[in-house]
C-alpha cells in the first residue's frame, strides 16, 4: 500500500503494523522480477526460499511456548501459530508475577498499564489459543502460572524454581519454542528431553517486541496487538 490508510468503495482500514505474507511457486528472484515486473517486485521487503518438505520433516508431540506477554502482541501471535504447526499439542503459558514483571510495571512507560494487567494478557492469550485450535490440527492449551514466589535469595526471578510448575502442568515436553537463542542453556537444563526451536530470532517477520510496545502510545501499540 502507498499509505497506511487504505480506502476503497468497500473498505476503510488502517494497515499500519500489518505483515503481509505472499506465497508463490517462483524458483528465483530473477523469475519473480520477470513475471511480476519490477514495480511489484520492489514492494516486497523479504525473500525466503523454501525447499520441498521430506519424510524427515520435524514434528513434535507436545510443545510449550511461554512468556510474560507484556503486552500480548503480533510477535507472540506469530510464534504461537508457527509452533502450533509443529506440534500435536501446544501449551501456551503466561508466566504471571515475579520480580521481572514488577520491574517492568514500575518503570516509566508510554503505554497505559491496563494492557499489562493479568486479565488483559490472559484474555488475549485465551482468544488466540481458541482460534488456533479451531483452525489448525493442534490442540492449544492456555495456562497461567503464578511465579510470584519464584525468586533467588537476591530477589531476582528464579527460572529454575519455575521449571517444576511447568512440568506439573504440562508433563513431558518434546519441544520448547522461543525467539531467544540466549534461552538455550536454560531450556537444556530445565527440559533436557525437549528440543529448543527458535522462531524468527531476528524478528524479520514481525519486527516488534514488548519493550517497543510499552514505549508506544495506545494508538500506535494497538496496530501491533
């Protein structure tokens, strides 16, 4: 679109923050240029080549994707939906409370704090879980786990203390999903039988984060939530 406001005889929509994914059978960028023409080709920001899936294509029984979701945004939605295509069952976990959450809420931010409440985040997560379950061949189970008392002696959030709470609720996990390579050591320690699957670590597909949302106005942030 030439402008973020799209209008025609039928629609009047704000397209800011929208990610449009185009799929095609073109075999190369040169073929795309020839078939689409340069004006259309140069409107496409990212090109990703996919190989044919084979019988060894990865698929897991039970997976987990969790976070603070402060606030729930399109990046979380993208990760949850991607994970759902790779699992038969996916636990979508909101880790509520804890030292990290307290620190985020106490810091100055532009976004109204109503978007960081437990009710708002839980409702957003539950709606997404229901939507994925309805449309994908994956049973998505939303969970809220209170980690308020999971602290180190220094008062920092203790992820190792949170691990048993996940295992009690989820049982054995085959895969854990995140966008953070730095979580790898923790996941190997916490869930040694599970594979850590990274989903778009550079945020190429959905270039947003909770920190960025919290520093937006309500109007700006809603384009990403």
